[in-house]
């Protein structure tokens, strides 16, 4: 664990209030928008002020934010309530502020409040650090841009809460990752009457809801499994460290497989032919191969009708792994929950013939000049379906 990550986690735990979200192209000016500072949603207004702002008036305060445990900015926290505006922002970071660069798009911004005037700020860039931070607070990528609530129990609506409780009651130890994913989908689908038609019509939205539901379900499972453990004295520092590592490693392992399991269900419900972890050259195993390894190794099967998709919750550092996983496939795809990536990296992806696939709701977080190159999940499914409908004799659709 890096020093900055460790400090960010400790700061959130010790703070009065904390908030995080991915830095977007709008923040850095990559979309051509002219805005000032970081926009804070109304649900996180408690990070700035004790009382919400009132429409018709502005209010502000000046604070010190220490960044990366290194340098401090005298910044302004402001509520704009006059005229047509109704928004919160943090502004005034000074000339040379290092996190408004294009390469910071997709980094995780974290701000922690200690007093009314004293704050700490952190920016995490690597996939590993971001995953570790999410694991520390059991956050789903879609649960950013709101106050970090690590002290209270999960409070989903009553209908899904009862279904989640029924699921956790079945287990005395952690279920495997596939069972967790299936349980989350079952709870969500039952509570909100999701059927095959819904999944086919709104795959992007359904996928995000499944992922977020599983994070909440996993929190409940943790509370149940570890209830007896945390109620007893921990005998030594070594025992404490072992238990903490066990918790974090299980969170990261589950999160890494969760996305793959939910995507596989989306593809199945859309009647696509695919194989997970199919073996290609040099024992490489792409996350998803459409249609399957048999067709891939059959040189009579047209290479243009093969599709490879990687799946990674974050991909700032990991996207290049997908490039080497199937030599027969020229253009490769990568699905991610990353909310924003820099223009430089997107250009590298484009030059490497890698197409990014993200939930439709996230596309506007990317630099405007690259948005047309990015596919949403529904478009990706339609593309694969067209290819497979043209080759029915090779496999059973």
C-alpha cells in the first residue's frame, strides 16, 4: 500500500466528512467547458457547509486544503444561489495546481474535512490504489460523487433489504463470487421486477444496478460473518493485521470477478454466444471471447467475426493487457466502470485499436473529441449480435 493511499484512507476514517469522485474531462477543461474548480453535488453539501445554501443568495468560506500530505492551497468553498444557479463548488487552487491536467482524467479525487477551515485532499492515479481505496470502504465505483459513509449500516429500501437479509441468512461463511453475484441479481430483479426484456432493453442501467446491489449485499454479509470476530478482543497486532488483510483481499477478489459475472449474465440474456476465459495463443485467456475458442482456433472461421472483450473495473494502467490476448483479432474491446480517462490514454487506445466500452451514463465524463469512439454496452451487444446472426452455421444461437 502506497503512503499516499494509506494517508487517504486514514484521513477519511478520521474526518468529520469525506467525499470522492473520479476527475472528469469537464474538470480539466478537456471538453471545452469553462468551469471553475470542482463541482460538488447537493447530496455532499455537508462537506462544505454545516447548513445547506438557500436559493437566492450566495455564501462562501475560505479553507486550507493540504494535498498529498505535501502542499497546501487556500481555496474557496462557495454556494451559488443567485439567478438561475443552484450549485456548490470548491475553487481557487492557484497557478500550477498539478491535478487539472488531461492525464488526471479518471483519477480518483478525495477530500476530507477535519475542521471548518482545515481539509485534506488526495488524488489517486493507479488502478491498484483506487481499487484498494474502494475496498477499504467497500464502495462500488458507481457510489462515488457522494459523502463517504463508512460508519453506518446499509440502508437500501425495505423491499430489497428483506430479500438481502433472506440471502445472507442462508450462509455461515462467505459464498463464492459467483454465488454473491447471482444473489445480488436475484435480490434486485425480484425487488424491481426485472425480466429478460428489461435486461435486453436497458443493459447499461441494469448492469450498474446489479454491481451496486452486490456491493451493498456484500456489506451485509461482512457484518454477519465478522460480527462475532469484531466483538472479541484481538490478541495481537499480527492477528489484527491478518484479519484486516483477509477482509481487504476478499473485497478486492470479489470486486474483480463481480463485473465479469454480471456481464456474462447480460450476454446470456441477450442470447449471445460467448466463452469466458477461453484459451488462445500462449495460454492467454481473454475475459470474453465471442463466439468461442472452437471458432477462434478454426482458421476457416472469419477473423472479422471474432470479438474479444476484456472486463476491468478500472483500466488506467491495465488496458494494455487486453492487447495481447488474441492474435487473430485486430480490434479489441474493453469494458470498464472507470469514469473518465485522459485524452492521451484514449489516443493510445485508439492507436492500439482498442475500443472502450462503458455504461452509457459515463460517456459524457470522457473528453468530447473521443466520445464518438467509445461504445456503450447496448451498442456493443448489437454489434456482436449482427456478427453472430450472419454466421449461424458455426454454432447454435
